[in-house]
């Protein structure tokens, strides 16, 4: 029932109850103890004095100087009832003292807690110094109450009786407010910690309230759902971009091979062989798939080789061989500027697929594990497919001749581990060759 009302109405009702209780207590005390007016008048007098000094105090806090200090001292001297005065800044550091401050210092902690302390002869009070509602410090004031001694004795006994009751009431109300109005935010905080919209994991929160709390919970639920939906859309878009990138890379590789009159199935077979080698080597599924997508670009540099050399139906002379060998560097130069992981890997593959395990390859004469595993894999995959396929300068080799070469080149041209993997899993590689056979 309580939660059906708006928070504003609830606060108004609660504050009205509190004020009513305070007022009833005040009226009761005034009715039974006529001297309460003396207390109120005294406190009001102190507040009036503080307000009259407020501008000068603020100026002194913001810009301490001797002239302002003298002005405050002079004005305080006009209030004969003020026995002592201490001004504290917002760091609770005393920055000005006036009169007899010994009693103020002794009772400082009690004044800070109670704000107002009455004794037989004095009133000790704390007054906040604010500017536009922002606390800048406070004052502790000792005011003589000689003329109110007789009445103050009655007031003190009354306050000692009433104060614990009022304090307990305020504490109970504070507990209720704290529990009632912080619980919804605690629920939302827990739900936020349990939720992960990027993984479509959403903790839905519910409430029986029919006020702003319900609106807050509904807003949270809607926001989390929108984030999850937006994340899914972004993921879908990223997947589309990634798929497009893969397709472009494959097509570029096929274009490079087409210029040298090789079929598009060559790059498909090299891609599949490369993935098999990667998986058998222990690379992750993700890395193996990445190599599969990048390996078709191994000969992209051939687009920069003249046709008369690229498609020559016989052996190259020395000058032609030098030009042909530049395709590895050309391919690397085409791709190296990209910061995309796929194209960076493609650049590495293009650069290193003609390096040899014994260091006799090109363009840099790298050897053994100086050559990346992706470069070594693409090298053996490319050679296996090239030897088994017709080219303008040769006919396809039979398997026995290819296998013999692989055994001879183990530890020379090829990584010995990869040669072993090839023969240990030969059936898998031959399945790929059949699957993507040239028409």
C-alpha cells in the first residue's frame, strides 16, 4: 500500500510526521515549562548575531587579511554577551579566536555533537557557515546567560528528559528511510553486476511498487535489453565485415593466381592444406582458420610480375628468375601497411612462403624457426599443390615423385616436423585434393 504513493508524497508525509512530533514536543514543553521562550530567544539571538557577521566571516574565510580580522574583532566587541568565539574553516581548523576560548576548547567535542549546550551561566553553540548552501566552516560561540540562570535550570532538566526520546525517534525514522529508499538501488546494483548485455546475459529486476521505483526498474530492464540488442547488431555487422574481408582476401589471391594461368582451386587447396597443417601442429582453431583465410594471398605479389615472365612456358634465365623472385617482396609491400590481423598475417605469408628451412630460400634467407610457422606451413602446402598440378612450364607430377621429393627436402626446404605431419596424415591431405580437384 505504501509503495503505491510517489516518493515525493511519502517524503512529505514522513517529514510532516517528524515535524508534528517535534512541534508537539515543543508545545508540550512550552506548556509545562514557561521558560522555554528564554532558551529560544537566546538561541535566536546567537543566530541573529552570527547572521549579522556572516558576510564578514565569509570574506575572511575566502580571503584572510588583517583588515578583515580587525573588522570582525571590532564587531564582536559590540556584543557584550559573547564571551568567546572560534571560527573554523571547512577543514575543521581554527582560523580566528576571540575572547575567552578556554571553555569552548574544553567543550568542543560536545558542542560539535550536540550543537547547543546550556550550562548554568553560559550557552555554547555551533553555527554552520554556508554560501549558497555550500558549507565553508562553522563557529563555536560562548554566550553569557547570567540573566536567564533561573529559567535555564528548568530548561536543562527538561532537555535532559526530552532529548533522548527525540534522538531515538529520529534514529528510527532514519533507519526506515534508509532501508526504504536505498533498497531499490541495491537491487539495481546487484542486477548490474550479474548482467552482461554483451553476452546477452541480462538480470531482470521486479518490484511490486507502483510509483517512480517501478519506472526506475522498468527503465533499467529496457536499457539492458537495448544494450544487448545493440551489441548483437554490432556483432552481426562485425561478422559481415569479417566475412567480406575474408572474401576479398580470397578473391585477391585468386586474381593473383589467375594471372599466372593457375586455377582458382589452387588457392582453395592451399588454404585447406594450410588449415590442416596448422591444426596438426597444435595451433588453435581460431589461428588455423585465420591461416586458411590468409594463405590464398601467398602469391599476390605476382600481379606485379610482367606476363612474359609470369607465363613463360620454359625455365627462367638468371635475369628472369631474379624478377620472378621479387613477387614475395611485392606481396609483402602491398599488405604490410594494414593493421588488420588477417591482412598482417597475409603479408607475412606472402613474404616468407619461399623461405627454406636450411636458409637457402628468399627473399631474406631465413632459416628454421626464424621463419614463422605460418610461413613454413604455406611453403609446404604451396609446393605440394604446385607439384601435383599442371603449370605452363610443366606437367603435374605423380604422387610417388612428390613423396620422394618431400623426403629428400625434409630438413632442407621443409620443416622436418611438417613433413612428418604430412605423411602421418596423408589421407586427409589427399581428401582435400580430391574435393577441390581442377575441372
